[in-house]
C-alpha cells in the first residue's frame, strides 16, 4: 500500500475547506493509499508558481521524507506550471485532486462507455500537463482503450502531444457512437410510455443501496432480481455505470429507475463533460430522487454540491424528492418530530415524512412503501383517471394500458372491454376516443 502525504490550502473557505480536506483523505483511501501526514496553509490567494508558499514547499518536502511518503497529493487542481515546479522541488510523484479522482474513475469503470468517458477526461487533463505529470503517471495503473495493457506512465513515455490528440479524436468518435446508442435506448424507453425516475446525489449517499432495496421489494417477477442488482459498497464512487431497472410496485405505476454516477466537491469539469451522455438520464427523468447521507455532518453542503451540478446539467427544473437516507444512524433528536425517542426505538419510528422529503433507511428497507407513495404522488400530476370502452378489435390498446397505466377495474361487455384506468396525459389524449 502506497503512503500518501496530503497538502491543503485554506483560502478562507471555512467548512468547505475542512470538508474538502476530509474528502481528499477518503479519496486517497479509495485508491488503496495510506494517509501518513497532512500539511495545511492559510492563504489569501494561491502562489502562482508553487500553489503553496515557497517556505511551505521546503516544509512539505521535509515532512514527506520524515513520513516516508510515496506520493504527495494536493487538494485542488494544479496548473501545468505549478505541477512542474513542485515536481522539481519536492522530488516525489505529485498528484492533485482532479488526477486522484480520475485515477479512481479509471479503476472503477466497467462498461465500454464508462471506460471511454474516463479516458477522454484523463487525456484532456493530461495534455497541458505532460511534463509535470511524468512521475505521477509512472505510479498509476493501466487505463482503458487500445493501450490498456500498459501503465499510464508508459503511455506518457511513448506518446507525444500529437499522438494524444489523435487518440482523443478517436475516443470522441467512439463515444459519440455509444452516445447515439444510448439515445436510441432512451427513445425506446420513452416510447414505452413508462415514467422515468432517476437517483442522484453525492457519492456514497446510498443510491445503489436504494436501487437494490427497490428491486428486492418491487422488481419484475420475470427476471432474476439478484442478477439485476448493482454493486453497493461503503466507498466513494463504488459504481460509475448508469443502470436502468423496471420497478413494478403493486397498485402503483410501473416506472423505470436509473442509478447515476455520484457527485463530489470539486468534481473535475472534464469528468462532468465526459459523462454528459450518461448524466442525461437525470436530465430527461420525470422525477429526480436526491439521496442524501443524513448521517454525514456535511449533508447540507453535499446537497448544495448536487444541486449545483444538476444546474450545470440543466436538470434543476425537474420535480425532486429528497430522501434523507441512513436516518437510523443519527440521534432521534435530529429527525424531525422524533425528539425524545429512545435511540433503540428509532428504527420503529422510521420513516418520517415531511414537506421537504422522507427520512428512511434503505439498508434496513425502512420507508420503501412510503417512498413509492411519494413517487406516485409526484407522478399523479401528469396522469388522468378515466373509464374507457375499448372494442375487441383494438386488443393492442387494452394490452398497452394494462402495462403502462393502473387498471383498477376490467369488465368484458358485449361491445368491448371496459377499463377503469389511471394513465398518462399523453396516453389519455391518444386513446380519448374510447373515453366514456
């Protein structure tokens, strides 16, 4: 396990700085590194040449040697000049926050699309920093693409800027083709008429756990639920690939639930751009479910980061349900309306519904039925309750409405099938001629 020495600069960011530094340590651990030391400095503005002050550079060098650190990680993006200068002074591999996140993404990507997206982001970030990144890249593992059998450092040694740019062009072409395939899939799902619900939120908030809880309770009976589940693990960016699953709760609307990549403080802009086609699952959803780790003391800041990222994706106008997950891990006094409840009895009182959302525990499957009701309530604004009399000659309409609406009563009359159905407004307009 490599030993990492962290360097943070406080630019009077208050709690944001502390949150960012804590996350840097978690990111290093997610990269299988052991944090052996931390150096901090308060500045009004970063040093243009070294990011930190020249005196602090020498202090960091001595501390890193004393801690026997293998790599030094800075809690911000470094400019090409800063990276090059620090590399020369500190004489150890240098990583910044963006490179660390990109490294994690490269190791976790599984699908072809995710691998392409990560490599595009890494190459975009590498291009202006080729000289400074030399030593840092030499310690990283393989990436994706045609050179995936070689370490990133070997890539740096044998590829010049021109070759990297050509590789970027190839990757973007491949990514465009994959994006077109994803768009076709989205159009096909939209054509099926089922509502789309997307899970969004900070990394490690419990989106995958919530997805699996939904599948356990309301997954399709026609498929093996265990095969459809996504990986859930207590770590940052455990899953990167967007998955879409069909949820079929009894007596409620069937809908498509998608699990998207998690957000984080200072998420590299290149990654947001590269994952744009994947994140469009959120932008085109009928409802967003923002999963919040309510047990994290910085959950408010995490909500702000998620909302800002959604705004950048033009997805901030979509109806949203706030799910305050892991509520079983906090004091009852911190859950609205549960002051005075004994800690051991907290789970018995969950979930708690408020105007702002729902407090639940996805891991313990507490609050799933109430969440389904909330989703139904949000969706009902776009639905119409009616009675239709459909002639036997249009059996396709009967089949479609049974699959995509909620049919509460079916009667087989001499003149046709009489359905009492709650369906989407678009379906209501399309089959309006059968309304009685």
